[in-house]
């Protein structure tokens, strides 16, 4: 599950953003004070920071600059009511990855967030070869065996397995599977993911009704365990 920190001092905006992003099954952390948000950004393992420019204690520009100086490369999406070009350029020069001016469309913001998270996911090293139980999968060659016998997996099944293995031991939401495997523009329902997982279990599990490797996390998604 992606972890996003929102540093915003307007309670209404903060509450609205939190509710909207939790609908996307993100884990949301919030802070209304600049200095406290800066400290939180250093302590937590985050996938994205949404950062207001005007904050008490420590402004967004200083937070962005100081995080980058400390070598923290978490993507930063800046929010501000200032619309002039100078502030946008300054934010980007300080190390921000994106810039959204208030008032903003929540739909557009979600799209930008997904784009940054996807790029971050792409940077995460993919597993090329996997062995567990009596199953061996070579993702580069798209070849698989079980008990040394050929195991036929579709291209989508290879992609799903590789993504689950990439996040071994972590919950991978249905939305993330849809986004990564089917893409953002056109994707089917979450039921499609469930059907693919069901078929994968039939192929790789010895007892598909009681899986040991492809686990269902109730109301969350799936998890791969070696």
C-alpha cells in the first residue's frame, strides 16, 4: 500500500484530500505544521509527499530544499495558491517533482499522483528469476516450470506474478494491480484481478483452496509469500 504524507495547514483542504486519497486505498499521513511535517518526512518510509507552500513554522520551499539536501528522494508534489511562474520555477529548482496551483481538480491531482507513484514503482527493481516450492519462473524468458514440467502462464499472469513478487510480503491492492498490469487509461473491474489470481493459484499452488503463496488480504488485495 502506497504511503503518502500531506503537509497542509488548511484543515478543510487537508481533510478533503485525505478522504479523497483514502478512497484510492493509499495510506495517508497528515500534518498541518511545517516543522513537524518536515520531521515526519524524514522518519517515515514514504512513496510521495504532497506539500503546501505556505506553512507555519517552516515553509514548503525550505522543507523541499532541506529534504533534498539530506538525500531524501521521495517525490514531492507542491500545492500553492500562488500562480505566478516565478514560484513554480523556484519550487522545481528546489527539488519538487510537480506543482499544482489552488484551486485544483481532485481528478487531475489523483492522475498526477498515480503518475509519480508509477514512476517510483518502475524504479523499484523487478525480480527476473524466481524459485519457490517446486515452481521456477524466468520472467525474462516468460518460462515457468512446476516439478520440472512446463507450466503455461499467460503474458498477464507473468506480469501479475512479477508485480506480486516485486512486493514480496507486502499487500498489493487490486487497484495497483489494475494500474500496473492493465494501465491507467483503460482497465477492467477488480473482479478481473480476482479471476486471474484464482487461475494462478490453480497453476502454482498444490492446494488452491488453501493457498500458501498467493494470499488474499481481506478488503485489501493480495500478497505473495515464498
